């Protein structure tokens, strides 16, 4: 028991170190904070949810002690601790009436990620309230800094203050969208790594499942489409609407990748197709829109189900 508590505290300290590494100013500081959830999730999956809670509390105490400000723990709690604890708790839930070796005994991964999206929406909104985020005031504070950074270009006539103002407005408008989507994807990435690590050492018994079998509730697809449609039609995105859109759209993209893996299973050149798709997304970015469209089509038209049915009938 004492050993478990000590390990949990150590995991919390590691999480705090990863979260605070951004203060180091090195290039690694851009990457390390992304994995601040991982130690908490590993502790939770390996030793139980109580260990995850102990890790989160230890991390918060360490951050407060290092920074000397209690309120610095709020961004940590909302960006790291709460999403990590909820995700790791849900992924470990199972029906004890069914053998643990059966994937049907465990809480469905699609619902876990849906809960991650809902958690991300709430946390990002709370972060906005904590920081007092307001699009107008945020744009007004960023505008002078942007003009100062681009002063040489302004003097050379390469860019105007009007263009900078428009770019700043777009940046502020998409910030809630990006923040919510990023939190969903970061939590999902850390959860995937935590599952692999916990399973490798025999502490986590959930059987592995292919991404091709990942399914989400229909409501998620409807929510994403509704949010994007409202933003597109009105031309405006309130922070809350942008947060909802970012979280739900990220799940549609994950669903699109799931459909891609499922629909290409029978292809002889499957590896080449997947390599080309992932490579084009990494190099160019915009093909992710095709994955988004595939996710919606699969969600509303059940492409994976029809493909499986057609294969079984042939």
C-alpha cells in the first residue's frame, strides 16, 4: 500500500514536471507538456483510480509549491488532471458478469472518447471563464504585439495594419475551436499510450481492439454538423459554439480514420493507401478535410456496416 502511494506521488511529480517544462524555454518545452496526462493515466490504469487521484493531487501541490500561487493549479486541473482522471476511469470500467477477456465486457471506447469530448468542452469553457477570455479584448491586446513583431514589414509596405487586424481577429475566433480539439486529441493520445504501457506490464486486462471497430453515438455527428453549419451560415462563432465544434469535429475526424482503416481492410495495397493518406495529411494538411467528410458519411450512412454486409453476402 505504501509503495503504491509513493509510486503515485512520483507519477504526480513527473506530471507536474512535464506540465511546468514550458518554463524552461527549450524546444522540448513545446512537446513535453503534451504528455503531462500520461503519468496520471498510467498510475490510474495500473493501480486503480485512487492512485490517479493521488497523482493529480501531488502534482497540483508540487506546481503550487514551485510557482507560489494557488491559482496556477487551475490550468493544470482543467488541462491535465480532470481529463486524465475521467478518461482513465471510464476506460477501466467493465461488466463483472462478463469475462474480462471479452471486449464486450468493457466500457465502449467510442463512448469513452465521447465523454472525453464532453469533458474537454466543459474544461475549455472553464479555462475561458478563469482567464476572462473575451474575443474583443483578446484581439485588442494581441493587435499591438502583432504590429510590433511585423513593424519592419509594415514599414516596407509588405503588409498593412488592416490585414494584421483581420488575421488577429481570425486567430482569436479559432482559438476556442483549436483549444477544444487539441485537448480531445491530446487526451486520446495519452490514453492510448497509457493503455499500451499498462497492458504491457500485465496490470491492465482490457483486450486490444482495432481502430476500425471504433464507433461513436449518432448525437456526436449531429452536434458537430450543427455547430459547423451554424458557424458557416452566420459567419460568426461564439466562444462556446467554437468549443463545441472543435471537440465534436475532432471525434468525427477520428471516426473518419476508423472508417478508412475498416474500408481498406480487404485491399491488397492497403499499406500503400494508408501510407499515402497519412503522408499527404502530414505534408499538406488539407486532406484532413476528406477524412472529416468520410467520418460524417460513415456516421450517417454506416459505410462500415454496409461494406461488411456486402462482403459477407458476396
